[in-house]
C-alpha cells in the first residue's frame, strides 16, 4: 500500500526540465552583475561567487558568455569588472584557453577588443594579439565565365591555431540585369583542410570552363568592394544570408589590406547596402518563377528560363 501511495505521489509530481549549467549561465551572470553592491564586495567574495556560477562548465564555454554579459552590463560596473575579471581568469589558470578562443575566432567580433584588453592585463603582449588577428587570411579565388554573365568570389581564412583548417565565404556575382555586377547571393563554407576546401569549393568549377584566378588579400578585398558598389548602383539590397554573417565579413574582409586604387568602403556603407534597395530575394524569386533577364552581346535584354550556368541557353 505504501509503495502504491509513493508511486502515485511521484506520478503527480511535475516534471522539471534537466537544464545544463551552461543553459542557465547567462541569467546567473546577469543576476550577479546587476545585483547592486556586488562589485563592492571583497575580491575574494566576488571570485567565489563567479566560481560557483561556472562550476561544472568548461572555460572554453563560459568565457565567451562572460564577455557578452560584461558588454551588456551597466557602465557603472564596467571599471570594476574589467579590473577583477582578468585576474580571476588568470587565477583559475585559463589564460591559455582564453587566448586560444581569440586565436581560433571563437569570440564575437564586438567582444574582441575587450578580450584583448583582458589578455594584456594578464601579460600577453599586444604585438602577439594583433598578429594573430591580422594574419587569418589564407587565399582567395575569382572565377568568371566568358560573357561575362556569372562569377564567384571565394575568400578563405584560417580557422584554427595550427592553420590546418580553413573556412570561408563564397559570393555569387551576376552581371545580368538587375544585378549589373553586384553580389547576388552567397554562403559560408564549412570547415575543411585547405586542400579539401580547394577540391570541394574551387576545383568543381573547372567543368564550367570558367577563368579562375587566385587572389591575394588586397585583390580579394578590392573585388568584394567593387561588387558592393555595384549593389549600390543597381539599388539591390544584399541577400539576407550574407547580411546574417556580417561579423565574419567585417572580421575577415574589412581587415584585409587595400590596393592603391581600392575605393573606400566603411562598415556603415556595408550596413546600408544590407538595408536599402530592392531585396535580392525578391529579384531571385522573379528569376526563378518568370524567367531571368540576360544581356546579349549586342546589348539587348532577353528573358530565359533555366540554370544560369547552362551554356545551352545562350
């Protein structure tokens, strides 16, 4: 009888979600940081509170969350947090983990300056931090057909500390109306070894008989900016898939060197192209459902239906 009663009691008990410590980390950090007077405690008490909040979570997982929480904190506590937290990270022997996160680009772009400032407080030299952040470029490739009608721009960067893996972005460029040389679409390339990335994302275009050119960083940046200017001129908004990886573009393309003739393009300029003009998705919908406009050699425009890389349509 007792067992049945216990079973019934357990049955009526509400199910509680088994949340991991990482799931609750940000709310708990916000609770500490926004607690009036918390930063006025003794340093030992603050560190004990932090140790309790991150217990059971790997440093590689909680450090990026900590950065985001501090960036969102009221300005009145920034000075105290920036004084205390680097020492707490160093005391827990997580300086190397923190540096690794920065080098492997696992820290959001808007938090990089804060991460660098903390690492410098821990004794990491500024030259090393700047070197790691400025040397991620691997290589780039530009492929274009003979009309010209279509092109691609692939920019690859090193994704890990040992430079054994790369990631990148493939921008698709269209020279037909309404694009007129602007970026039509694009997607982030998944992590691969450099050799596999070239085989999987560049060599596959050989069958299309495109002219493919390898670019250095400055040349790749110039091609990107040229295409963005065409987006502005054609009044075509950047595709949302590209706008959604804004931080990667700022991090890995805006940081590349300029050629002498490279025109200026600010982050604000890029953001404007992401928000103004005809939506790229709308123009692509028209192409896919009603036909694409192409320009023939004599300058006339005709409408065709089919694969934009299909030579039979010309």
